[in-house]
C-alpha cells in the first residue's frame, strides 16, 4: 500500500506548483490562460504578505498533486471561511485517495480554525470532479453566478 503525505508547500516548491498549475490548465482546456511564472508563484505564495497557502501531496516520496487555498469571510455567518482555489492530482495518480486526502486536510484546517464554510468552484463540464465533490457531501450553489473583472476590463472599470 502506497503512503500519502500532505505537507505545506515551501518556496522551493514554486517550480513544482507551476508544473501542476500548467497540467491543470491543460486539463481545463485553458493552457494559454496561465500568465505566471516560477518567480510569480514564489512571490505570491511565499513572499511577504502572501494571502494564499499551498499544500503538496506526495505518494511514496513523489509529489503527485497540490492544493492552493485562502481565507475568505462570510458576513452572514460572521466568520472566516476557506476558499479552495486549486485541487489537482496528476492523472496517473488519480484514484489512490490523494484528492480526498487533500480535501480532508483543508476541511480539518477549516474546522480547527472555526471557519463557517469551505467552498470552491468547479467547471460545469468537469463531471469527474463534480461526482468527486458530491461524494464528499458538497452541494452545488446553483443559485449563485460567479462574476469576474480581470485584465483590461478591470483596469478600465478601476479608472472610472
């Protein structure tokens, strides 16, 4: 039986995390959307004032996946929550429990920190992920639609 280990990512994992981000982007048919590089990952996840945290999942000492999360806030609950930005396991290692272990690790952090929610988004066509999340007991929030300002649209709106 293979042993899974989940550990906090460190700055020297920036290249590994970028590798996983690119694999995830390819899976999500959005490879050209990855605009960062190793220095950007190092600065944003491990630099002074970093707001997000990352985990690395290893199987028998080999890195096979990662997760990135950050704290958010619910005014209705009056409590912090955790938002899962990325959860990814390399295709050849899926089915060994790594995704569930990463998700449970973050759920335990949320409970230990008194968070009121643990939430994330999933692409509507990603049936394997949807099935995985439903099996964990997560429910879709169908009444909500995500909106986003980015790039030039964000710049134009900010400038008024």
